[in-house]
C-alpha cells in the first residue's frame, strides 16, 4: 500500500484554484452515464448526493434511517464556522486556517485545512439561499458568536439547532433531486460490505432493514458519508445508531484507517445518572460564551453551590488559561475537568461533575437575554436533571463526542481504494488530533457541496462510462454478508447485544479515553479479544433474518466495534506522544499539558488490514508545516 | 419504580396485531421512556424472545425517529417533548402504561411501534425546497431579512417531521407538517419565486398520500413536540386559495 496525499504544488492559497483547473472534467452529456453510490445522507452525504445530481450524475443514495432527514447531523446544536469576517473583528481565511491547524495540534494536513477555510464562506451563502433561518440582527444581517479555540466571532447559528437547520437545507436540496428523479433514495438500507472489482470500488451490499433482503448495488464510484464512531464508548453524545460498520468493512476490503485513536471528549455534557442510561446529552459549547466553569476549592465541599463564597471557588479555566478562559479548546477543557474531579473537587452525587455557572451573566445581561441565547438548552437541561439552571449552576462532565480519525483519504478525498471516496466525519482529513467547535458542520458541507463534486469528476473522467452491473464479486460479497447474518442468529447465547456493547464501552472509556498510558492500553489489547470471543459464543440474537430485527442490526455493529476497538488501542499505543484529544500520561509537561513529539510522530498513521487475526500494518504519511510553523500550542 | 406495560405487537403490516402485557421492574425515575423500554427489551432478548421494535436515535428530541402513542397521546403526557425526552418520573409508580405506534392510513406499519413515514418525504419532494443549485448563491448578507421574519420562519422550521400531528388528529391530517414548511419558505424573500407553485404541489401531494382534512380541532398543535402553531395552517390555506384563484 502506498500513501500518496496528492497535495498540489504551489503556494497554499493557490493550491485549490490551481487543482480545480488541472482536474479533468466529465462532459455534461456524459455525466448521466455514470452511476455514483452515496452511503449516508447526513450533512456530508446529503449535500454531496444533491450536488452530484444537480451536475447530472446518476445518484443512488442510501441510509439506514427511515428518512434522510433523521441523520445524526440533525442533533448538532451550536453552529458552523465561516471566515466571512462580517463582525469586522480581524477574521480571514488565513486566520480560520491557522486556528484550525493549531486547534488540531499540528496533526492535520495544511492543504486540506486551507481549502476548508476557503470554501467556508460559500457554505453560508449556499445555506442562506436554501432558506436556512440563521440568527439575524435587527438590521436584517447575519449574527455571529464565538466558539472555543478562537478569538474572533465567526460562528453562524440557528438558535440551538444549527445542525437541524443545515441538514434540513441539504435534505431539501436532496429532496428536490429525488423529486426530479435524479437521485434514487434507498431508506432503511444498511451497507454491510463494499464490493471491489479489479482494485476499484464498484458497489455495495446492503440489507433491507424491513424485509431482511440482502441486495447488491453496482456503480462507477462509491462515496461513504457514514459519520463517526463515538458510540464505540457505548455512552456518548452521538445518536444510538451511529456506528463504524461501513468504514470498518471498507477497511477490511483494503481502505487504510487513519488515526483511529484521535477521539474527542466534549467538556460540556450532562453527567451520567445511572446504570441503564442509553446516552449522554451534550450541552452546547456555545454556553461557555456566558457560563463560567468552576469547582469548590475544598474537596468534598458539602455546601450548595450558591452558599460557596467567591473566594472559595476555583474558576480553573480562567486561572490556567487567562487569554482564552472558559473558551479554551475542548481537549484542554475536558482534561482540566477530569483533573479537578480526580483531585476530589468534583460536584454532584457522583462527584464526576463541575459547575457551569450563569449567575454573573444573568446579573450582567438579564435573564431574558440569556434565555434568548440559550433558552432551549436550559429547558433541555431542566427536563433531564429536574434542576433549574437559571437558579443553580449546571453540572457538566466530559463525554465522548466526535471522532477525528477515519478512513484515510488523499487531497481528492479518495481512500486507498480507487473509486472509494470518504467525506464528513467518516474521513480523517481536516481536524488533526482535536476538532474545534463548529467546524464539523463546516467540513461536512465543504466536502459535500464544494470539494467532492469536483474531485470525483477527475476520477470518473479517467474510467470508461460503460454501464455497470453486479457481477461475481458482488455475489461473493453478498454471500459473505448472508453468512455473517446467519452466524449471528445461530449463536443462541445468553447475553444481550447491549450488555457486550456496554462492557466494551466501559473498557474503552477507562483505557482509551481521556487519559491513556502504555500499561492500560496493553491490558485493553488483551481484554478486547476475550470479550469478542465471548460475544461470538454467547450473544443472544432472537428472531430471524428475514424480517425487521433490530437486535441483529445492533449485533453486526457491535461485532465490528469489537474488532475496531482493538485497532484504536493499538494506534494509541503506537503514538508515544500526547497531542490534542490523544493524551498519554507518560508524555506531559511539568504543568500537565500535552507534550508532542514532532521529531518522531509528525505523521498521520494509516493502518492497513492484513487479514483476520493478523496485526494491522502501519503506514505513515509525513505532515509538513510550511505555513503555520510547528509550535507548542498555548492558550495561556 | 415498577410499571405494567401494554404494548402493541404486530409482526408486519399484513399480520394482525394485539396488545401484550410486560412488567417493567426496578426502573429509575430518572430513566427516559426509551431507556425503560431498553431494560424490558434486554430482558426479552436474554430469554430468547423477540424484543419490542421501535424507532429512536438521537434521544434528545430532534431527529424525529421516536413515534409512540402513550396512554392515547402521541409522545405521551409531556408538553413540547418527544417520547425520548419523557422521563419515568412523569408516571406514577405501579401505573399501567399503554404504548401504541403512531396510527395513520398514510403511515403503514413496519413492526410493533415502528411506522413508515416516507409519505412526509414525498410531500417535501413535491416542493418543500428553494430551487438553487450548489454554487449559484450570492453573498449571504446581500439578502437582509427582518429579524422578526427570520424568527417566525425559524419557529416554523423547527418541525422534526415525527408525525405526532397526524397521529393526534382524528382525521389523520398532515396540515401542520405541510404548513410549517410552506410558511417557513413563504416568510423568506428567497422563498418568493416559487411560493404559489410550492403550496399547490405540496398540498396536492399531501391529499394524494391519503392524509385527511383539517376540521380545526388543534390537536396537532397540542401534541407537537416543537409546539408549532396552527396559525401556519391558516397561512397555508390563504396561499393555497390565492394560488388557485390566480391561476
Ligand atoms: C450532540 C452533538 C452536537 C454537535 N454540535 C456540533 C456543532 O454545533 N457544530 C459542529 O460543527 N459540529 C457539531 N457536532 C458534530 C457534527 O454534528 C457531526 O460531526 C456531523 O454532523 C457529521 O455529519 P456526517 O454527515 O459526516 O454524518 P452523519 O450525520 O452521522 O450521517 C451519517 C449517515 O450515514 C448513514 N449510515 C451510517 N452507516 C450506514 C450504513 N452502514 N449503511 C447505510 N447508511 C449508513 C446514516 O443513516 C446517516 O444518514 C455535533 C455532534 C453531536 C453529537
């Protein structure tokens, strides 16, 4: 396997323009001769499918949800970044580029990030034209707010439901193309394998979740937009259905998986309350604009928050990071919260929590202003915890939230399998070792609206447009899928799928979560195969494969996690440094900050699958920083 | 807490269905409704019995997947909340809870508590969009929109497409769903060029999909988890009549 990033030559600001000119084009009359499969219809897949159809390609879109509007992107709350500089506060494409490279702790590819910053401005234009109701000022122009890791206000938002409004925008564009007959939409269909013919991706195998039918689909190219894998931890802020299956099965077919250990633990989530909990709820990062994070100075302080005087509170983010304060980036804010709780300063019944306090901003701006900004988030908090955040501070704790790792892609967003493109959270491309707030929505839409539609043309223009049908490779892959389904149904064990998922999740959070070390990672690498073995002997999947069977769906996803989790731990163990969301306890500065090792680890680590039971093989893509000089990331 | 669940079980649209009783024991009052069902389902799976099929994903009231009618009310007793946002502390210990799918002729049953709501997607495909291709947009701030209009458009745009409005309506009407999209786009300058075409196409599709008509009972607004106002139905009707008369 060769990793060729295909970064265009020339100055950073000209690369994308130059590349767009150099890429081959498909003649308008020929576009309809090409079939493209898009798996996933969240922000990335929905925008890509719509745009490809507008261009004239024949698009087949798939999702396991009952409607494209239900993708997990719908749940994003806070906002989307763009270098519009409408507030005139010093923003620019270069600054967004710089902030994102630095925010990613120098583990992303400069050229990709610059392109992302360039097209960010087009995204906002596109969404407004679609009728996305972004927040506005009284003058009728768009409003902005700030997010972690930035000192400018560049985040566009639609109350606390930005993801919903952006997804409904992409969904409306997709719906228009479905109505015009240019996209064939397949709902309730889960991709269970990728079909590779002569080294090129040429189709997928799906299971119809309603009837259980296993089906083959052929196309000239395949796009995966299947989202992230935070649910490997079982409890996360992600929707229950998020999974790694599509990506992992493509990995088994030859696509390299890059930086799987780069996961983001979000600092502001509602703490866990019991053993049967199904997910953790995010409280948008935007709350840190007006909320102050603190813990009592005295361990196990029994007093209520309001009774603790100012002098006995530790506003630790403001103290440790005076220039960014409560808006320190996510990895740093999360680690600080964990540190406070590890030192016995945590609050709430579980003692795994810190305060996020709005008292001062309510007295400064008034309750109404705070309610206008965050009303729905405050209501959500109250509904879940039965506490009123206007009166008492919120309690928050970090939770798994986003995965920077994903399938390796080159500058054209193509994986190591020619013809297989990967976009959105499912790829590894733009966020390095830590993602800044409001930049996942930006990346998903950048990939789908403005990058992939160009780069896929360059690939298609080089292959014949002869009609493509399912052949023997499709049949072979379909029969493997059928076999796995039958196997899962035949085990007839005693433990539910969820019980395995929960066990794996707890192990991963403990050993490959916010803080990692060699010993615990080695333990995990030993323990995961044992859980996997028990799973294949003792899982209970009732019912049949020829009908809707949700336990079977989950079992397939958990089976993949039981392999993938091991890859994550191997990646974390390989990386003998701390960077962004990957914090190895052995590698830290005297004051507990992440200690990078640029000499030895300034690369993206892409893993090649080498067969069942074999160790995966590491390939290194060196990362070169010519425009943002490698520096210690400081937010002090 | 302990409960007795009466759950609608139906293998598929062609088989007959019935209410089946299940105990739910040792449930934390802080559990969500979905978490409570998961506990029951884990127990069923471990006994080798078929767990209750239901749809739910984001578990924070925004994806629109969950679709349960609880004690006769779509999404249950919580106001302005979906099933997944309902907590067991809203029920009495020992209570009998009746759980059924969202029922409507236009939402064919998939299994147990799961229904097929693709008729909603077809209404959107008929016109719930602004025809603008990627790349064709002007600078976002070149279209100023009064804040009040933007806010009203947003209120309508909050619809999550869950279908509670249909399930709660004795006529099975989809007027609130359709009107929310029509009104969102009609409030915005970008939505004007297609305004009258859009409303006609969407309303006709809605009728063809087998949804009923509105008889002003306002049950839809009462059960809407986003509390979308019935006033948008009046706005849609006005636009529809205008479109028909001017044609
Ligand atoms: C609670 C929350 C809040 C967030 N807030 C923000 C924010 O404010 N700003 C920001 O920038 N980012 C935010 N994020 C991150 C952001 O929402 C996601 O990273 C982004 O939406 C992912 O989009 P996507 O299109 O890549 O994937 P998704 O939206 O997850 O879509 C995945 C799609 O793939 C389909 N799929 C998956 N597997 C298969 C399969 N095997 N077969 C068929 N279909 C499949 C699904 O049906 C779905 O359509 C937030 C995330 C969370 C969890």
